[in-house]
């Protein structure tokens, strides 16, 4: 048994991050580590890799006591971690990042591509880019794959992947799973953290579920189902659907006719008051490009848009917001949240003019409104004056959503609003979006998770290669097959 965790505990101040955790990982298995944000998963992998020293308990690795002093010692012992927060150097090239922490790739000061193992080469082949390209010029999905390639290129006995598919397309995720299986077949043990439960059933052999710093159960995945996993993670059962039972029938408040721009072409659709319209498609299918154009971030376009019956020409973001359009961007950390600023500052970011007098914030009003939203949304925090970066991903997303609830837009575009957050927080986001729709706000929901779209949306528009190939009522016959085939470019029979 390569790894055994026995009665490990860790406290940070008043927070009990790990509470008497026990877990065994078998050599050559893919072991899923599941739990909501704050369950203790990140602290546990930091303990295993030498980032954090536990207060109590024992760890055995290769059947010997394991007390790593730092991550370098862990890597030398064959433990490699790919964190959700990537550690690449943006100014360096892809290849320079790969060799920075891997001396096996550097022979007599010459960078040797042939020294890469097959799995790492396969990941780089997926990127289809010049390895001299600076990392800062690449998207988040490509950076994620580079980080994984670096980890698997080293002498790796235990590979820990923290949300590795978070930014990947379905096709990229499937290829990554093939690589994980190949690593498993040659004896590598993998700990796999994911909030996407279907992935656990596809790739994992066993799973440990954590809650409130405790490891509740470890079980063969074949003996689990989604309902059981969700119950152990959240302590409650979650509804399978939150969508309207009957189709939304109301006034059309937004429409596109032959709308074309960078990354999308000839887009036509209507959006009704109080409707949640889903955008399904693979990465690069044009969904995000269309949304940013509607929000005024891309002024180069052709075609016609109408908003409440009037011609709408998105000149810039400020103009879109003034018209009553809100946008939750795809990349929460880079463009959605101001991580170094306080929670209250993030909440009022879209309503500064409305909460100011003569250039000065009305602090009492601002704090009252923020506290009301924190309570309403169930945001877990110590103080609204704390930094945004101290919150979990799910709570950060709730703060961003509270920003738009305060602004009260007529149309809200939510681009991958649940990416990288746990299943319990996902359902809370779903309910908040649903509540906004019930107040008459029209919502465009972009998601790479079809299950999410089926649970929440009234209709689903399918994108393929920059255009909409079909729009379906969520209760239409064969809806799952139609949407699934559509995003792959397979025409309806």
C-alpha cells in the first residue's frame, strides 16, 4: 500500500481543517477525493506533499513513515501535485516551464524533448502549439495541460490532480482520462479531486468522501451512486431539477438576428422575460465570444440586436450595463473577482455610482446592503471587510452573483457560473439564478455540463463551430440525444 493516512488532524486558528482523518490509497489505483469546498481536501493534499505540517497523526508512504518537510522533498520521493491554482511562470515559454522543475529533461545543458515520457508527449501533442510560446499567451485550459504534462514527465509514483478537468473540453478530458489510465497501468497511483460526479464514475476505482475536515467513508465506486455521494458530501438530498415544469411564455425582451462577430456567425435567437436559456457547446464553439459581444466587450460585429423592442448596439461594457445587462465571466479569478479587494468592494463594483454621493461611498448604506445579501445568499465568511481571496470558490461566485442582484439587471449572462465549485454550492447557485428568473430577469446560462443545463434551463441552444444549430425546449422528446449530438456536429436523424 503506497499511502496510508492515520488519524491526521490540522487546525488553523479556530478552524479545524482536518479532524482525525484516516485514508488508505492502494498502489496503482485512481482514488477520488470528494467533498464540498472547505471539507479539507486541499489541506490534506498539502499535508501529503509537504506544504503543511499536521498537528497530529501519522502518514505512511511506501510502507515507511512519511514526514515531508517541503514540496521539493515530496517530488524527489515521487509525489507530484497539480493544484487548481497553477504555478507556471507566465513570462517563460512552455518548454522552459517544463524543464524548470525537471532536471531529467536537461542533458548537458541541452533541452531534450525525447527525454519526455509517452504520457507527457501525448499531452503536449494535444496542445498543438510551438513549445517556445510564452505561457501568458495561452488560455487557461492549455496552461492546465502544461502543468499536468510537467507533473507526469517526472518520476511519478503518486500523482495528485486537483480539479484537472475544470477548464478542459469534454474531448480534452477524455484524452486526459486515457493518459491517467496509461499511468495507472504502469503502476502510478493517482489521487483525483473533482466536483464533477459523473467523472468519478468514469475514471475512479475507489472514493473517499470528506465533510467538515473528516473522512466519512472510503468505498469502491461501483458500490456508490450519485445520490449517496451527494448526501455524504452535503448532508442533504438535492433536487434533480429546478427548471419550470411548463414552458416560459412571456414577452421577448432580447433578440439576435444574423448576429456575427469574432468567433461566431449568423446567430439568431429570442430570449423571454424570466426565461433561463442555456448555451451548450464545446470550448471554442462561440458561446463566450457571443456573450462578450452582447456585453459590449467586442465592438466588431454585424447583424441586429434588439432589447425591449429597441435596436441595441453594444458600444462598450459601460453602455451594456447602463442598458441593464449584467455579465458573470467564465474566468472568475482573472476577470470576475477583484481578489485583492474586500468582499464589500466586490459586491458594489457594479453599483458604485448608485451608492455614492459627490464621489464618496455611503458606507452605512453599502455595508447594510452587503450584509443583507451575505445573509440572503448564505455566504460563509468572517467579515465583509475581509479580502475576497479568503473565500472558497463557491462563496466567491456567490459574491459575484450578489453584485448583479444589487444592480438588478434585466438580462444576466452567466458564463460557466459553477465551474470549479462543489455540488452543494452549485445547487445554491442554481436556486439563486432561478430566483432571479422568477423576478422577471432573463438569464443566459453558458455551461459545459449538460446535466447542469438540463436541471436549470427552460430551453437550450446548441452551438457548433461558431453558430447555433438548434434550440430545444427542455422537455422536448429525445432532448438529451439532440443536445449531445448537436455539440458534436451530428445532425438530427
